[in-house]
C-alpha cells in the first residue's frame, strides 16, 4: 500500500499539481506557491515551466488596480508601484502601448477608482475588481463601449450628438476622443484637428488647428478629426451645453451588475476559463496565432470555485529553466487549480510578480524588469 501511494505521489508531483500544503501563508488571507510544470512538447521531450501563484481570500485581503505615474499614460515597474503603495504583493496587469508620447496608454479597457480611463477594444475580455462590504470579488466578461457627446440645445426632445470613439488615447484620422484630467496636462495632439474645451458642462473654448490643448482640471477636452472635425465645425459654438455619455456594457447580461459594481476594471486577451471549463476567445478578439499558440511568459487572474482569487505569473523564454506556456497550457493549469473563471493579462517581458518588495519570478527581458502601465496590488485588510 505504501509503495502504491508513493508511486501516485511521484506521478502527481511530476505533473506539477499543487495541494493546500504546497502554499505558504505570507499574510492573513494571502498564500504563495511556486512549482515547476514539465511541458511535453513531443512524445520524447519535455521542458520545464516555472509558475508562481498568489491565492487571495477576499474577506481577509484586498486587490487594487493602479496605473504608472498615477495617470492614464506613463510607465513604471511593477515593483516600483508595489513599493510606492506599500503593497504586500503585486503582478503586472493590462496590455499597453510601449513607445512614443502615448507610452503606457492602455490597449483596451481601463477603469480605476470608478473612473473610466480607456475604452474597451474589439469587445475583448476584462476583469472587474469589486471592493465592497469588506470583501474583494472579481467579475469576468467581454465588454463593449458606448460613448456620445451631446452638445447644444434640445431639438425634438434630444440633444444633437456625435459618437465618442475613444478615451485618453491618440487621435486617429476620423475621431472624437475624450480627454480627462487623469490623462496628462495637455492632450498631446497634433495640429490636424479641432479641440473643444468644456468646463461646468459648457463649451468654454474651441481651438482649431492648434493641438495639445490644456486639459481643464475641472473639465474635459473633446479632440476631433476627420468626420468628427466636420461635425464639430458645423454644430459646436462657445457657450453651448455639453452632456458626455461614456458607458461600458457586458456582452452577457448576467455579468452587467458585476461590472457596474466594480471600481477597477482591467482588460485582457484572451478569456481562458468560463464556468470551470477551458474557453478560448483569442481568435474573435483579434489576437495573433503566435501570441496564443507560442510559449511565452504569462500573467493571469482567476476566480476559484471557492470564491478566492488567484494571480499567476509563469516564466518563459529561458532555455532549460522555464520555456513559458501556450494559452491552452495556461488555461489547463488554472482549471487544475480550481478556476471557475480566468483571463490572460499582459505577458512576455511584462510578466512580474512581487512579494514583500522582492521580485519572486524571473522576468524574461535581458535588461531585467520591464516598465509597465498598470499593476494589480494586494493589501491585507486591517
């Protein structure tokens, strides 16, 4: 009997399956574990992947999403964000632009402390963090964006409106982009457009072919180009009233109330697990095949069947040490860990996990820890 048990244990350890005793408590309600999964690539070959996990009891610890430089753009390391906020632990979070004036701009939905800083992109999957009633919870689903600027007097019971195509991002050739004070001191735009400055719900200034308008600390700027420029030029005048509508809507109605209750929302690519089953959505979200099928460092967030939250950071691109995971392999590990719902966050060189001020994984960039746009921080409850 002992021999049979020993054989079973050897098989389970070789597969990299964890049990409760493999996690160690680092604070009340927060547990950490690391294991190595042997990934079989061919019938005769397998390679290691090192996986770091944080398991969080939302009744005893809290999650908070923060952005680099405390703005809607900018870059900072995950460890810097963790240290600045004096967090117990942290992982990198959403996808972002890495270069230029807009470095750090979220590549998808981003909401922090109830303020929508970036709109959903291609109806991709997202995770909302709910902190209420002394408990942290998470909601998962695909989101779409509804935005409109209603400017002027009522006509037949409705304000003349124009669709807002984006929030706090670079302006494209035919756009109306909403800039809020959280973005930057100015809009950082070029002169090929028209910008509407609004304070107190009233148009205070219209700047044509100027660019980089100062964003009022108590207002907003609507930056227009192409068809948006033509509409604003024909319809907007100083002194007109302004109503801004920006809403996010879950594609599945059952998730809507959860996202409405979420104070923080971070976007991902792709969905990994839904209702306890592997459920990939990377193709409909427009992700590249190598992104999904290649082995890369990965970061993920999951809600477990018992209600706890799991943060995962898997190392990769390190030959002989840790090869990384495909999205399918990542999802399989999360299902084994008891995930009910899970999504993939930004990975590659961004994948970082910090614990008590120390980076516990091995980021893959040759230069070391990468600058990122935002991070999920873990705090013990008082």
